[in-house]
């Protein structure tokens, strides 16, 4: 589905990007670039193809992709193979949690200023109850497809791009905390921002933007205003996903969320559609969080917003 960003929004994006480069949140940036290379419209069919693979992996591995189970490592191997074939430098970071081995997958896109790194990430693990397609195959597939789009475009951003798929988020952001805690102070200071995507295809979707770093928040809001889609601030997520370890050490963070087990209000249904009085995702942490548990429009819009933010904030 071709979703265009209006000229007004694109102009605002240039302002946002320029503001970003001038503000403290991403200080030390290169001189403001006069324009932002146009971010791609990610084919939602590609995102869904990754999700179908993750569904098949869960089905073949006891019905889940949870930390310490075979389905998690099989999920990581799928993502890694795509990235290796696309020219990324991939690293598997191993850790232990609850007496089981966990893994983070880190993918660096060669080039860019490695003293100013833009990261985008998502947790790849599910709960043990089910395949975790919305939570969080949706975020993982969108981050993967954005990385593959960077490769297809041969993007040469000013900033160095790094993508991450975290293990054991469902146990308390274990993988992302392990990554941040094991960064040297020098490498920690080189991360200029971290963007998090956890549940972005909820079947009864809301459009929530994290309100942590104002410049990142504005970048996402500019994108959605270009689509004519209203957004709300994500208020109940503080500390509840993989952006928290980054925020806790002072790294600017942002992200998108389409809702979990909270109930959609009438006012929200009036602006977003869907069903008032029902959860955004009635299959949250349940066995029914399968490939059928998605809203393709929300997945499409959020994946495109992810790509737009990566293009804009790395320029
Ligand atoms: N903790 C996440 C789901 C979640 C709940 N609230 C938020 C807010 C922002 C991002 C994610 C979430 C999980 O179950 O993986
Ligand atoms: Zn979860
Ligand atoms: Zn999640």
C-alpha cells in the first residue's frame, strides 16, 4: 500500500532533522543536511513474510519462540541469515538468564560515523504461551525489513546504523540490559539514540508514540501527521520494554506501540477505528498471538514510520 508523506510533513521533517542535529539530544552531529533522502515505503508483504517464517518456526518448535527454547534460537538464525546475505556485520551476544542461554543479535551497517551511532531494535523472544507474532514478531520483522531496505538502497547515512534483536525481554528486558551494561563507557557515549519497536501490529490498534526524547517523538509525529493519522503519547510503557536500559544511562530513546491488554476507549475508536471496550490486543501473552493476530494497516504504517525515522535521524 503506497502511503505518501505530504510535502508539508516532508518539509517539517527537514526542520525536525535540522533541529535534531542542532539540539543536545543528538549533539555533535554533522552540519544540517539540506534534505533528507526519501525513506522507502516498506512492502508490508515483506514484513508479513518474515512473520510467516516466525510463525512456522514457533509451530516447529513446541509452539513458541521463548528465551532458552529452541524456537528462539531458530528465530535468531533466520534473522541473522537475512542480514548476513544483505551485507551486514552481525554479532551474536550470549548471556545466561534463569539458567538458560540467551542471545542478542546485533547488526552493523558498514560505514557512517561510528562515533555517532543510531540504533533501532526490538525483542525477538515470545512468552512460552504462544508464538508471539504481535509481541514481538511485529517489531522484529519491521526492524529486519528496514535493515534490508537500507541494504537495497545502498544507504550511506552520516551516522553509523546498528540494528538489534534482543533476547529475554519477557523476563525483564534481560538481553537489552545485558547489552547496555556491557558497553564500555566510550561505546555507550557513541550511541546517539535508540529506537524501540515492541508490539506494532495489534489487531485492534492504537497509534502510540513514546514521549521520551522530544526530537525523536516529533520525527514520528511528523510522519503520522503526513498520513493524517492522529497519535497519542505512550504513557504506560515507561520501563516496560527494551528502551528502558538505554534511557536509564541517558541515551535518547523513542519508539512506537500499537497497544497490548489495555482497553480501547470510545474516543480512541472514534479516531482510529476498531472496537471500543475491547483490548488493543486480546491475545497479549496468549497462545492466540499467531499470524492471524495482526492488523496489516497498523503493521504497514508503523513499519514505514520506522523506516522514515531511521532515514531521517541518521542523515
Ligand atoms: N512489556 C511489553 C509490552 C508492553 C506493555 N506496555 C508497553 C509499552 C511500550 C512498549 C511495550 C509495552 C511486552 O510484553 O513485551
Ligand atoms: Zn510481551
Ligand atoms: Zn513485547
